[in-house]
C-alpha cells in the first residue's frame, strides 16, 4: 500500500509566498542613479546611521527604538546599507529585518549570565586577532568593520568599536603564528567582514596564507553577500577563485533577505567554484517559526547555498529580547529532518558559554540502546529496531540465514 504524506495546504501556500525572490526596491533612494546604487562604496557611504535618518525613513518609530538609537553609539553602532534597509516593512513594527537591525532600549537590560565575550574568544587567543580553540583550525579576525551591524552580534565587544576595544589586527603577527603552527590546516577569515577589504588587500592576505604549505583549507565568513550584494563583483570573484579550495559561509536569517540581487551575487560566487554554506542565528520574532525557517533553508538551496549551522543565540549582553528557547529550536529541527530535503537541514548548535566551542543539539531519535539492539524512531514517530553488534555482524542474524540475492 502506498500513501502520500499529507501536505498542509495552508502551510504550503505561506511557504511559497515566503520563497518568492523580489528585487529590493529603491524606495526613498529612487532618485539615485543606477550606477551609484550598484556601487558598493556608494552603499557604504550612504548607510542609515543616525536617529534623524531613521525617523525620515520610518515614521512610526517606537519609543523603545528611539531610545535604542540614541544609545547605539555607546554599545554597537547602528549602520544599515540602503540595499538592506529597503527590506524593512516600515508599516510593520514586528518586521523581522527591523528586529535584527534597529537598536532597542532593551539592549541596556543585562542579566548575570550575559557576557561581552560569550564564546570566550579572548581567552583562546595566542596572538591578537587569532582564536585557536580547535586543534586544527583558527579563526582569523580581519577587521572590526561590517557592512551593517546585527544587534545580536556575538562579537559586539569589538565590531564597530563602539565600546572602544580598538581592534587593530597585525596580519603579519597572525600569519607568523599560523606559519609556525603546523597543526593549523584550516583558516577561517571573519571579523568583522573580510569582504570589506579592497580586492588588493584581500588578495595579498590570501596569497600569504596560501604560501603556508600546511594551510589546506580557507573559508571566509561573510554577511556581505546579503547586506551588500553589490560588493560581489566579477573582479572579486575572479580574484577569489585563484585561492581554491576556498569556501564562503554566508549569514542569512530570514527568507526576505534573499533578494534577486543577493541570488545573483551568490550565483557569481558559485560560478567561481566557491562552495557556499550558510549560518543562521535563531532569533525570536525573526525565524523562530518552522514555516519561516523552512522557507529560508529551501530558498538558500535555490541560491546554491548549503545550510550549515543554526546557532542558538549567544548570551551577548542585552540580547534577551532576541533570544528564543532551545526547546523551540529543537521543535523546529524536528519539523525539518525527514520533512524536507536533507541538504536543507543544517546542524543546530550551541556555542558553549565561556568557550567550549560548538556543541551539536538534536532531537532525540534513539529511544533505547543496549548491548544487542538500538530502538529508534523516525520523523513520523514510527518505532524501529536495529540489531547492535560490536564487530558489525548483526547478533540475531547468523550468516547462514542470509539468502543470496536473486539476480534477474
Ligand atoms: C566556528 C569556529 C570555527 C570553525 O569551526 P567548524 O566546526 O569548522 O565550523 C573555528 N574557530 C572558532 C573559534 C569558531 O568559533
Ligand atoms: S555581520 Fe556578523 S560580525 Fe558583523 S555585526 Fe553581523 S553578526 Fe556581527
């Protein structure tokens, strides 16, 4: 008997709606020339960064947002590229893009378990700007600047320099450490955002890294393809492809972030042979909903991006209003595995507070496990048994009971 799994018509309709690719419209910037708009330096120069500018674009700014914008300079700078700003629905106070980008006064509420360095990066730093937590790979902080700033950023202590951390990486010192540490075979460039460097500066850095024989794998963690797709020029792609194997991990949290411009930029990177992954942060009111998350993950596949991680939001100071429960995260994961393409299902992780690194979290599919069997359940809740055996031979199935396959 065959049965077709039930599709909820309502969910399917909403899912399809969320998955549409739209160009980001120019809105308040409609008089800007095509040339300026498509110029990434113009986009950076014209970021929305002050309360006055915010008020011009969003007439119904709430009290919490107004006060938040006043305090941003002393916490984490507000800066939003016109491209990304235009994804905000100014009529909707709960807009998921708005929640990620606009400072709120709640950022000044801090709990005793919140920290300014929640992943303990500074404690695992052999030289400034390098985090060596795992045996064979390092995180290489390139800059303290991003194209726009996410209110939940785990590196708020240093990005944008609002807290006066004064991060000034000395690339030579970082490179020397990697060169003299043969265990490091994987370098992850992040920050801040490495793609803010000029092509020449980035080429220079990648050349230095590629000249180290034990560096096998290089990846760049960047939110620029989403914040500033104009930066993904053919010249940049041509330069990057000289350094293979080079991977890029992008960061998208909501399906609306994947516009036609973003898809085209990702496509240029993929055409340059760069494997693309995505890291999302689970955020309250942004993507803590199964349909929204599924739409994001499926839309990423359409952009040739393989979802890699969903992070539980780190315990950064003043982020309680953006954090959602681990229980919710597990419920979402439960609704993904088996229910959609395996490639679309990322690993849900908690970056262990204080510096334990990424710990995978998953719904429990193993109901019991003893010396002779493991009892499992599938995505539909059906229960199955698998015979356990230390040496790989099923205990309850002696070899002479196995029938030869019939060849036809
Ligand atoms: C996430 C991270 C890495 C990369 O880890 P993967 O498991 O390879 O994704 C490396 N170093 C640090 C400090 C990190 O936070
Ligand atoms: S792009 Fe990344 S590093 Fe920059 S503010 Fe956002 S989360 Fe932080």
